[in-house]
C-alpha cells in the first residue's frame, strides 16, 4: 500500500512553509470528517431534505488486473458514496482535511482513485477561504477541476487533475464528484468508490491501462489552429523517403496510423523526420523492439540515450533546463539552435528479428516522455504538439511462401514450383496458379500474411498478420492470379479452397441496401422502397424537376410516391437510384464535372435511362457517416463512382455537391419505407378489363390484394 501525502514546495530562499497534510487513504481516520456536498444551492442535500449515504468500508475491490499484473488498489479500506439521482451533476462526497493546504499560483496535481459502475467524467471541488478574509466561509468554492476525458467503468482509475489559484487560499475540504454527468435520465442510484487522495507535482497517473499510452485521450483535438503534426518520414541508407501522412479529419493530437508500415532491414542506418506546421518544438522517435506494449524512454546523466531505452532519436533534450541541451547524436544546442525538429539517424539493431514493431513519432517541447508532456506550463496540447504511431517492418530480401492445402496444390506461376518455403521477392507482386486434384475445383484462396503466422494475430495491440480472400472469379482463364505486393511483406501462407467438382457457386456481390431489378420496364415484384433525407434538418429527397431537386420539406410521407426510392446494383459495381413516381424509365444522374463553388452548381436530376446526358453518371457509391451520431448503414455519404470527393450535399436548399469534405451536411439518412408487389393501383383505363385473382378466378369487384390484369400482376390498395 502506498501512503500518499499532500504537500507543497516552497522557494529555498524563503522560510519553509508547512504543507503537511494527513494521509487521506481511509486506512484510518486520516481526515477530519466526511459528508456530501452539492454546488447546486437548491439541492435537497443543501436544504436538508436529503442527507446522503457514504461510509468507509472494507475494500472488496482488491482484484488483480491482468494488464497491470497486480492489484490496482490493494488497500484495506475505501470510501463508498451513493451517487443520488436527486443531486445535481456536481453532487459528491466531501472530505474535510485534518490540515489545510495552500492553493498557489504554481500548478499542483490532485490525484484520486475512483471506481464507478459506468463511464463518464470526474470532478473535484476545493472548498476553502482566503487567508486575508477573516469573515469568508471555509466552505467557499475555490476551484473546480474536471477530467477532460471519459473515465472508464468497473476498474480503479487514478484521476489526475491540475489545480492552482492566486495564492493565499487555504483549502479545508475536497469534494470528489465521481460522476459529473447530468442525472436527469437516471432511474436508480449507483454506488461509487473513492480512495487515495493526494496532491503532488506529478502529472502522471499511477494506474496506466492499455498499450502504448498517451497522456491525452485519443479523441483530444488540437486546441490551436496554427500547429499540427502532418506526416512522419523515414529514409533508409539513402533510398527513397517513406512518408505516412495523418488524415485531415479527425484533427486529433494522437493519430493511430499502425495500419501503415515503414520498411527497414536489420543493421540499416535510418533517418526519421516529421512534417510539422509550426515552430519552436522538438521531435522524438521511439521503437518498441521488445514488443511489450509500452515505450520506455531513459537517458544517462549526460542526456545520451540509455541502453535498453525505446527512445531511438531526438532533436533536442535539456532535462530540467531547456535553455541548453543536446540531440541524440550528442550535439550541444543552445539559443536559436534549440528551435529544431531535425532528428539524427539511428541504427536498426543487427540482431533484431524480422517482424513488425510499434514506432512512435512525437512533436513536443523538451520532453522525452513518450506519452507527451502534460506539465501545466509545458503541455503538449497547449503547445500544439502531436503523436503519430506507425509500424516498423523489419524484413529480409525474400518472403517465405508456403501452401496449406488438401485436394490440390498452389504453384508459383513463374516457375511452376510448389510453395514449400518458396522464396519470393519481398514487397513485389507474386503470381500463383491453382492445380486441383482430379475431381476437384477451387473456390478461391485465402492469403495469410505477416509474421508469427501460427501465433495470435494481435500481440500487445500490434497486428502481426492478416488475411485476404481472393475469389474464384478474380482468377484468369489460366487459373492464375496475382497476390498483391502489400501481402508480400513477411511470411506468406496460401490456402487453396479446393471443393468437389461441380459444387462451386459464384457468390453474390454484397449490397448495402436491399436492391431490386427492372423487369420488362417495371420494378420487380417485392421491390423494397426507401425514404432519403439529407443533413441534420432531414430534408426529404423527392423526384425533383428537370433542373434540380429542391430541399424544402422535412416531413416524410411513405404514401407519397415522389419520396420513395429503390436501388439496383451492389457495393462493387455501384448503385442506380430510381424514384417510384418517375418509374423505371428514369434514374438519378449527375455531371461528373463540378461547377460553381466546390460543386455547388452541379445538380443530380432524374434522367431517362437510355439518354443520360453527356458528361453525367448514374452510378453511385456509399460509405458510412458518423456525423449525425449513427454508425449503421442508414447514415451514409453518397458520391459518384470513381470520384470519392464528389459527395452530394445541401447547397442553398438544392441537392448538389460539396467537394471540400464531408460532414453532417453531406450525410444521408436512408430508411426503409415499404415493400410493394407489382403496380400499386389499377389505372382507370384498366377497370373495364377482365380481372382475375391469382388462382385464375374472374373477379367483378376486386378488394385490396394481388390480381392479374391483361396478363400482368397488379396490386389493388
């Protein structure tokens, strides 16, 4: 058990000011008293209508965490509090301190361990008084510190909050708000647990979960518009520079680009670099050769990189003094020379095994902390720094290729050799040929590629190997296919899917929505219809006029034919959109050239199927959109096939395009409306024709149902 104390540092030139704080660990009564508190003045807990439930109890949450390898909180006592739904979002448990501490102009860090049954934010409120105001109540709220990221559920978390004031403020009590979200939707109370309250100079959490931690949440966005880490680079032995760029959105401080790889060989000397918008910052690079799920950054007394450190290169580091320092090559830097992002080269260890290793690039100011500096006066967030993680692929000249097959074999199409520890050039396309046994054919192959193929696919958060399915219809007439170069990046295992001859069935291409077909100029029986709305306002798409589709109505009416749309096609070939009122003779099409402001004058319209205007396309693609909060296929961006930037958008209440990006204004809401069978109604001109039910019996007065008129199926409403 680590006992924690509250303390403050005083300038050595001044008399030492006592900052002794009784340990607030709840192992004994190391506090003056306990209670509840709510900053809401009309709270029933302040009026006396409710008293609140809290108690120091035996710690029943002494579990051993698998990742930490130990108990995150092995203390014998903890503080329990009932989070009442009748309190405000700032209702919490008040801990009156045995000894006050001063809230100074120097940033301190308040730590508190919290265990809660659901995720959310945590707040701590400091109650106290100014020393010169004798009449001020010691329960005056002096600071409010709230976590900026979600605190996970069902595990102990060490919440760290920066606190500071104008000086001369004594804090008498700390109010821990374990759940500072609105309780309006709560249907019952919850129990939260608190332990180990302390204040110190350490901004780091004692409990770090997950792999390759960062000091900020993964959703933390840049707070500055003038600075950004744009891309990371690596150049090996004078070869071409390899670059991995950060996407424009989301604009977050940390970016996970581990789906991308930088290629190196053991023993090579490589030069890391970054492309960064901004100045007066420093760059750092780390490689986890041990694959243990974390970066360790250690330096010697002379600031050189210590043996066993994951820190491999840095442009500047001065320790506690940023007025002078060195880079990782040992070059002394002072004055304006400190303004550098240039990292020296480093050598890939000669004895490192071929494999994939997590590599981190970081832009920060005078900090080797791989997670990013979070000192209040030198925060990576306030300074506009950034972190990008990639994978480093240490490889040889060749890939080991093997097959894993029965009832046939996979051969190299180059020389006809069997794939048994076959040596294929690394990073190059590789052509194979299928050779089924007599009585068998094939349905395709599964290509397994990467490293440690017989082990777990993910080790400590790093993907070791992946699979790619190549379907039979992708093979040529010689039963050959090319394995993409991206798969030839390590060890390769090819499994031929051999099946009995005559049993192969070509798989249907996937469809995002239920599609239909056009039969004899009409929509097929059982056609599924959808309504389509766009943007946060939910403007309804109708068949429009010859010039554009107006976006001026937000009321959905599934009985209005002009609002109903159906799809033909699939995810691979693209989709065509038809409107019920316009019929199967017209399809939604649009110009591929973008006119006006970023496509603001290019309008999709209903055009005759057999007379699509020159320079227009009627093929559309869809991709998921989360801009309106949904993650399913009902929310989507729609763009012209082959031109992902040409996404439809609401432009001046007309359906047009916005090529500058995609957000809620480009988001379609596509919902099922109905399924119809045949034609909706019998036309007036058909009422004199003979009408038969589906059994062939003549009907004089048809009611709602399916009938046969002039040899065609007709649905009567």
